[in-house]
């Protein structure tokens, strides 16, 4: 793609003219006004980069990379204490969901637990299943855990505590113990900050410290809850809190390359323009954007696989990173686990390097790829 075509692309985003749809692309079922040309599903900056630079290299001579991630929004739905906290939280925050709705489902969940219907075999997340399927394909992933305590509350806050016991590998352990077990096996643990942490260094650090205390060591990776991101402040806040890698920049209701790239890139302070010691590993796609019935693309498994295949092909062509997010609490929701297992099969056939957020970030930093000045030259 020429520099002229890149300029055309940005004109398209501002609605100055229309363009013909790209050939052989999957339709945009979210009908995004930013995707009239279909180029949302193409890493256009990466395609420009490799015209004058070598394609990025990956460990073991792999042609591209895949980063598997999980946002841990919930760990149980049948815990009486968690349901009581959920009710109290709605009363405190005046959340978007009606109190009657919360009460109804909380009572149903507690009755299920009391009557013994909530069996370990059907625990909400069943972390051991995610570990097993990833290990089968020679992969490890990053689990972003929410803090158990926040200073300023919001209706979207996660409601589990680290002392809460959940089924894992046939026994019951505290959430903090499960976090350490995942960490000990080589899976990365990162922070999934609350809604109001995105612009508050003190709050971000407070929440980061909670995860580090549970693990007994420092963490380096973060993804904002609901992808809440302020370009003026969030990267600076994350950096000042001590994070090295962020994986927030993606879509909630669509998939694709939000910044036109699948490559990790150095973050910039939105206020003064200074380059930060924080690397962004952009999010390519997530489960809910494809499969949820009430918003987003609203796809079935078969069509979702077509999207993922297209993303996979485009990323492989430029030697980039395909970054996927799957929520563990979808383990028993029809379609979600089926799509994940089929996706891993399809990915494995392409033989990529598969790493956690920090592993991907560490390798990229070691390669000294200067995308900052490249993208400025395109402006």
C-alpha cells in the first residue's frame, strides 16, 4: 500500500469519500462506519512497513506470533457471599441492571448452590480446562485478574475476592491460591483494573499491589476492564504504576486492527507527546465481540472462524501478533468453548510462536523495532 493510499484511508475514516470494499474480506456484521472499505481487518501500517523493512522475526524462526489472553471478570455464580456482594454493590452504585434482575438471579444461584447443583465439574471458569487445551498446543496465556478492592466504585466492578474458594483440579482453593498455581505453571498473571483506575495513578498502583501481594512478586502486564482507555492519560498512568506492557487497544463490539497494526508499539504520553517505557500489544479480537447475541457482530461459530482465519492470514503475512481474548467464565456458554478449541487447532496448523503478553513484549523490545518514527513519517 502506497503512502498515498494510506492518506486515502484516513480520509475515508473522516467520511470524505467512499471506497470500494476489499476483495475476499468477511463482511462487517457490526456495520462499523469506520470500516466502509473493509480495511479494519487489515494491518495496513504493517503492510507498508514490510515494503522497506525486514519482516519481524520471532523465537525459533517462527513467521508470526499468537498471544492468548483471558480477562477474569467472574470466578463463580453460585457463591452466596459473592451474590450478597453483588446485591450490595448494585444498591451502592445504582448500576445499569435493575435491582429486581440482580435479586432474581442471585437467589437462583444461591438456591442452586444450596441444593448441590453447582458441581465442580461445571464450575464457572474451570481454569484447568483452559490450561489443558493451551498446553496441548504448546501455548501459555495471560490471565488478567481484577482487584478485590477499589477506592471508587462503579457498576461494572468485578465482585470476587481473593479469599473466595473456587473449584480447581478436583479441590477447592482460594482465588489467590489458584492465581499462584497458574503462575507457578508458567501462565502469566496480569491486572484487569477497575473502571475508574484508567486515569488515576494512585488507584492503578493500589490495584496492581493487590495482585502482586497475592502472587508474591511483581507483575508487568495490564488490560483495562471493558477496554476503558483515555488516550490522554491511561498509558501514562499505567507506566507510572510500573507496568511494562498493556494490551487494551482493541474493540468491544468488533474485531480488527484499531491502530492499523498488529505489531507491538511504544506508547506515547497523550499530553506532552513523550515516548513512554510502556509497550502496547494491541488486541485483535475477543470472544464476546463475535458471539454475544445482544451486541457486536452477533455471529455463529462457523462465521466467527472465517473472521479469525482472515485475521490469522493477514497477521502471518506481515509477521505480526494475533492477540486473542477469551473470558474464562464463558467455559460452559454454548459456542464459546467450541470456537476457542477450533481456533487453537487452526492456529496450531500455522505453527506460530505462542507467548504470554510479557513474553511477546520482552522479545519485541529485544528486537529494537522502531515503529514510532516510521508512523510519524507517514503523517
